[in-house]
C-alpha cells in the first residue's frame, strides 16, 4: 500500500504518514518528540498517547527506523490512534548520516548508500533532475534530437589528459568503456544534423586529481553536436543553455537554490572570451608559467578564473598538441585549434569542452598517430571518415559540475549519487 | 556557419540549403534531377543552370556527398546561382544504405554507422526521443525523481537468465558493468521514495538469443522504484505510462506513427491479468510444456501472447526459483513471488519486468546464496540491508522494446542507434 500522506502534507486533522526516524526525545510517559524525515520534508512533531506502549515503541526505535503514524493533528500535537514499525533499523549505523563530512572524502564516498538519505543531498538530487529537465527542454526547442548513448565499444575517446580508459571483454573481444561519445556524435550528425547524448563517461583519473575536488571517475555529459556549425554557433548555444537553465531554476526553485547558494547569480550573456595565448601572457605577469604547447596548469586556470571576474568565460584556441584528435586546426592560426573551454568563476573550473571537429580522413589518421593510438581499434570510424563525415562543432557539458556550480557545493562528490572518485575503491 | 534552410523549408523563392545526395539523374546539359536528404526531409528537385560546370559538378558527385545549393525555386525547378561541394564522398560505399536489410543482422549492425543515415531510421530515433520525453513527463507529474545511473560498480544484478555480466578493472579492483540498477534503486528509495533511472544495461546474452529478434546486449530501461507501494500500485503506474506515451505519440506524431504502423492501437486499461500457474495450465492444453519452477519458454510466451488477444497483459506470480534475488515471496502463496511481467501482443514479447522487493537482510542473503553468488561482492548492499531497506515495488521497462512495439518494427536492432546483438562483434 503506497503512502497516504507525506510529511509536508501534515496539517490540522487526520494524519496517516510513513517516515524515517532521525531522533526522538521522551518528554514523559505519554509524550514523545520525534524528528522525522521523508522525501518531502523534515518535521519535528510532538506525539501523545494514553497508551504508554505506543510511546515506548517509538522511544525504543533506533535512527533510520521507518514508522507509520496514524492520529489527529491539533494544536501542534499529534494524538496517536496507532503506530506501526515497518522497519526497525540496526542499533548501530556504520556512520552518522548527519555528521559525515564531504571533507572526509573516503568515508563520504564509501558510504554513499547512506549519505543519499541526508535531506541536504536529497535536495541536491532533486535540483539535478531539474537541471536536466530544463536543459532538455532548451535543446529540444532548438531542434536537437536526443539519442541513447552506448557504454561499450571497440574504441573510445583517447584524449583524456592522463586518464586511462577502462576495458572489458565482450564475446572474447576487447572493448572499451565510453570515455566520451565523440565518435558517435560525428556519426549521428550525418543523419540527424543536430543531436545530443546524455552520456555517462568512465575514466580512471590520475589519483592526484582527487585533490582538485572537481574530478569524478564516472560523470555525465550533455554532449551536443551540430553539423555545419562553427565554434561561435555552439558557444552561443552553450551560453544560452546555461542562462536558460539557471533562470528556470531561480524562477521555479528559488528557495532551495538560495538555501544552498545565497550568492547565486545568473551570468550575463555574452560571456567574455580570452585566447590561450592571451591567457598565458596574462598569467606570466603573475609569475605563473605554462608548459609550452600544453593546457593551462590547475594553478593557472584557477588564477585566470580569479582574474577574469565573477562570471564564466570562454578560453579559446588551444595548441593543437595539447588536445584530442577530434579538434580541427585553424587554417589562419597554424598550431592552434578552433576549440574552447568554458571556465566557471571562483575556482569551480572547466564546465564545457568543445570545438570544431576534424572531419577529414587524413586529418583524423594524422592526429590518432600523433597520440600513439592503434589505428586498428578505430576501424569503423576510419571507414566512416573515408565515406565522408560532415564538418561540425559541438561540446560536452559536465552535469555534476554544473550542479555543483549552481548550488555552490564545496566538492563534486556532493553533486552525484554514488560518486566514484580518483583512487578510492571499492565504492557502491 | 550553420545551415540557412532545411529541405522541408524549400518553397517558392530564395533557396540556400545544405543536403546529402541520395541519387542524381542528368536530364540534359543544363538540367539535373537530384534526390537529396537532410534531417527534415527527402526531396527530389530539378536543378537548372546556364553554367554547365555547375551541372557537371553535381552529376559527378558520389552518393552521400554533401552539397550546398543556392538559387531560386519557382515552378518546381531551382534555378541555380551557385553550388558548393562540402564533402565529396568516396566513390564506393561499403554497403548500400537504402537496400541494407535488417534481416541480414550481421551486416546491419556492423554498418550501424551508415544505417543511421537512412531516413527511415532517423525517423525511428526521433520517435524514440519523444517516447522518452513523454515517459519523463508522465513520471515527473507522478512525483518521481530521476537520478543519474552508474555504469560500473563492485557488484551488479546477477539475475540475468543465462546472460553474463561484463567485468572491468578499476584501480586494480574488479568491477562489474551495470546489468541492472536494482540495488541502487532500493538504496535511493530510502531517501527519495519515488525514483527512476534511465539506465543503460550491458549483458553478454547467450548467442541463441539472437534468433528471438528482441534481445540486445546493450539496452536502456526506464527503471522505477516506489517505497511502500505494492505490485498492483506499480502495475497500474506501468499501464498508465504506456497509455499516456502512446496517446501523446498519436496526438503529436500521428503521420509518422501510422506510416510505420498502420495497425497502431492504444491499449485499453486495465490490462488483463493471468497468473503463471494459469498460464502453464492453458499452454498444456495446446501441447506446450513448461519446465517446473522455471519461466515460460519462448514458445510458450509467444503462444500465450497469441491466446491473450491483441492487447498487452500482465503475467504474475512467478515461481521463486525462476527469478532474481530481489523479488519477495508471497506469504500467502509460498514458492511464488509477488512479481510480474508485462507481455506485449503479436509476439513482441516482454516489455516490463517488476515486482515487490525482498528488503530483509536474511531474505537477501538466502536468495544470493541460492543463486550461488559470492556474498563478499555485495558487501555494501548487505550492510545497507542490515541498516534497513524500506519495502518497495518497482519495474524496468525496455525502451528499445517499447520503440519497436509502437512502430511495429520487425527487429529490435532497428530500434536503437549502434545496436549490439548477441554474438556479433565487433560493432561500433
């Protein structure tokens, strides 16, 4: 039998609710104060009964027990007619749900199956759903078709900046787990022209990346691709999506947003743009060196984010050698790509990675070879490139990073159920 | 530069469109008839020009070349002012996009990267997007929260009826790829009560299952779970979702639906219900035996579907021994579960699998042991069960199977981009 009422519904009159016990405080023989949670609310309620046995039963319940309360609510008190214990939780929990800290990342992720019960994190997940809902709404309105993403294939994105792809055996054949869906995107736009995947990616990150607080080994991207578009078209799309989602969140969920992030601010379009070379020069002035031909260091990116102000900004035209095989070189700026990152303010880091694609067979082969990849693994994609791939541009936006940013969360492992972080195993 | 016009927009006046060449037929020096496709339409257009070079260029283009056409459309003819070849496709394609048949499954799946270009299959994928859109719309309205699903974890669903879970190494620890998200669902309802995942599952199916035409090794489930609900609650939800989605599809996409499936019919609620025992008795009358304590045979399920008429129906109360560890035994019917399948008519097979869950620690341990599973792999879930899992009910609905059913497709590999089918490797 499904629930009659939720905690948020409790008002004067009849009560029939099922909820989890957070804590209880006996007042006397016939009165007890309980703090309860369910998916809608946390409430502290005074329960009274002439039947001492009912009060005893409640008083003896460990935290996380599940109880059904039937009675009448009047003058801030529930007069019980009956209670029923659905689940008596174990006496000792392995961790205290309400004091476990995300600063203690090992404990936090190993006990993700308990952390999810904390009302704070249930709220995060509800907001995450709305982020996805509004993002889809925006992309559908722009005519993008959503496709179901694969999770294994013979070859996945090799451009992982030090992270390793995971492997598996599938009918005795070695396959890779999706590190990104880039090749599927370029394949799909030859049919549907404007597409996106909501793709789960898996990467074994360097263990050091745990320290950044923004790396997950399993993460979700809204991964779009647009045939015949250029980088400026898709950058504009990205800005508009971000602002659209944030406006809708503020419009429809203001209380929760401000509860988490009193400094929540919708960025102003258009976002500022700075080139890689300009950024490297600027950082030099502050004593930060960037290794030639490579992406900015973490320190550099953080400093740059500080210098660029309180708004997200685009960092464009990376050196070719620093990036994945699928970015195309700028014919007007040899050695540099037509690509971009969107960097969030206040050290929240990179949110979007994208650019115009290499779509010519010879170009793809050359770049795969430069990366030291085994071309035989990429057989189907190279066959496709010989047939002809349309020029396109696209990007991937990190859903968990976006969630973290809008809610102002300290760590990315607070922004996903069942987080997997660099170096910590096993976790659910 | 993104496209100015799409093929469906071409009407009197200015034309500036980018499209793929399907075929061309030269009429004379100055006239050529081309059949073009893009994401919106397939059009056969007559192009004329006084500049013979333009007509020559078009005439020499192989299939799948991408061309930009600028001109003026008047009296069923486009008077060209300019053309531009964006991509000249290779002279020979490895397969002919328009004649490749899904009956030839090996070819069809190995060349999925080309098959996706066929307008028929682009339409299938657009309908699939709308199926997901309406399903989400319905579940959100019912208060279900969508969560992002994991794709690797220490232990995944072992109840796979002969299929094998895939493995991978993650920081030197053996993990499994998601075969289903059941454990995560039971974990999440202890917080959010009404949840769902749109979960990609991977299973190495027995090679024989290729013959059924309805097995994929990678498939997507809308996987819901509802705390404190019983099987009838979630069966009702399932019926309502199916009817809601089909009504919306018919309302908003009737032309495409009927083009694929002239016999499209929205089922009437409530769906019929038959128990496993009743089904076994009925099949005996037709000379079909069911191995004791096991699910119906494929032959049996197909015959039953025929006998039950033109509508989907619920098959309930399976023998405990035939099912996964997470189904709970019916205390009023020992040896049988409180579980169900939804079987589609006309041999389309099982669409939904679900039931009330085993939520007690001792019950879960017993059932895992019966299945011969190594309890150490399930450590986190068993710890959770000790703390206390709420009673719940839920189900998984196969998105590709639902797509196949509404469109009346012959095989399931027509209902997903980049299909992976039993025994055929490698495919994209």
